[in-house]
C-alpha cells in the first residue's frame, strides 16, 4: 500500500472540506466556486482555481471518490520522487490547463454557432437571450432552426451556462506523468483482472476521452456523458508538455563544457 505524502494529504483535506462546505451552503457555493464560461455573468476570476476543488453533489458520490483515490494513488507516487513543491506546481498547472482548453473549446463552439445565427440576420442580443434562456425566442425560432441544428443550439446553451468542476483535469495530468515515469508498471481495470501496462492503459483512456469529447456520445445512451472530456484532455496535454520539457532538460546543468 502506498504511503500518503504530505502535499497529497493536504490536497485531499482541502477537497473534502470544499465538498462538505458546498453541501452545507448548497447551490450558492456551486455558483460562486465552480467555473462558468468567462462571458457568462456568473463567471468570477477565482473560479479558475476553485473549480478544481469542487465536486458534483450527491448522489454522484463517485465523482469525488474516484478523483481522490486517483490523487492518493498516483499523486503519492509522484510526490515521493519530485518533492512537495514540484508536485504541487505540476498539479495546479494541469488544473489550469484543463480550464484553458475546456473554455477554448466552448469559445469555438459558441462563437461558431453565433456566426451561423447572425447569417440569418438574428441580432446578437437576441442570440445571447436565446442561449441564456435555453428556449426559442418568439419570431426568431424558425429562422434559428433553419440556420443551425437544435443539437448545436443545445450544445451552445450548455457551454454558456454549464458549470465546470472537479479535480479530474489535474488528475489526468498526474496520469500522464505516471505513464512517463513508470510506463511499464502493471495496472488493473475494475472488472478486468488482467494487468495492463501503464503506457497502454493511460493512452487508451485519453483516446476514449477524445472520441467522447468530439462526438458527445455515451455508452449509456444519447445526450452525452455530462463529463467535460476536453477538460480532462487539457490537463493531460499540459502534463505531457511539462513532462516532455523536464525530461528534455533534466541533464542541462550536468553536462561537460
């Protein structure tokens, strides 16, 4: 059993305190601390940091359970090699990268839809009103549906009004780092009692997230998973870039001149 390291322990405590506090306070806590799309009036600058300590409310207990178990398992292994400061820097950086890619994808989706609506001569103010209310706006309803699919409109509304929360982006960065450092470590999937090397398992998880993110599909039925797949990939991408840079420059101070 992996011994829990100091920084991981502190992160676990912070996440649990955020979770308990958000259940006591209720929806206002989620409105203030989860992350909204930057153009949404509910967005606040501190959400860039606080969103990674928030988790879905009951009955979705598995959201925080899986994230905290992964933080304990992979984080403790990495902190033992890096030390607390380097580990914390990596963890927070991956969480920020997660938010960045997620919002860039939302920006592209929202503004692509806006451009299509404006081609139908629908005023920008009515388009914003349409997205925020989540329903057609009177006389423009047929024009909107004629210029853009209902699925696209729904995705725009979700991107504009949805909340991003959870440590998953930072956790995916830890997964990538673990795969870099221990590529041949054998791991097990739940219900599959066959050991799989970390480099293959983690690559498979990332490919699955990419597919689900692009197609918005779910193994459990239509309508998507409700999971911010591009947030996961953002954390993984920043984790990959940081690991690649560190590995490339690890001997720079030890070369002969």
